[in-house]
């Protein structure tokens, strides 16, 4: 089992550039986050997930574009597993990847568990 966790100040994402968003997030993530009134909080939470996933996959460098976060209709976050992540899970003899996100007014945090 591998674990990664991250916490960030939401405020940091109020002033990020469009070019940063395009480098860090997939078009689907950008569209999803922009549905929210305070989209910067969603971007911060997604960033935390990506950081947590990268930390959990400590033996390999992942590109942020390889990690796509979305949510169920009920709002439960999950990662869309692309071929790279599927291969890494297989190498680690892992069966699943779980994520959880939490927000407060000032901070967002996320955890990733690979088991």
C-alpha cells in the first residue's frame, strides 16, 4: 500500500495564469472547476489530488496531465485511469487507487491511497 497527501492554501489559486491551468489540468478538469462560483477552490483541491497521487507513486514521475480527476453525480471524486497509471498500478501489483478531498475556507487537502 502507498499513500500520498497534500494540503494547500486556496488563496494561491485565485491568481494563477491561464497558461498554468493548461499545464496543470486537463481540459475536462478546467471545464468542471469553472462550473463552481469559487473555481479557484476546486483548482486548489484538484492540485492537491495530483500532488497526493504523485507522492503515492513515489517510484515514478507522473505528469500532471496523466492524472485526471472527475466526480460522480453525487460529487465523489475519482481518478480516470489512463494507460500510464494502469501500467504503474500493475507494476506495483496494486488493484485500486482511492482519493479523498476536503475543503475549508482557507485550505484544500487530498489523500491518495494505492492498494
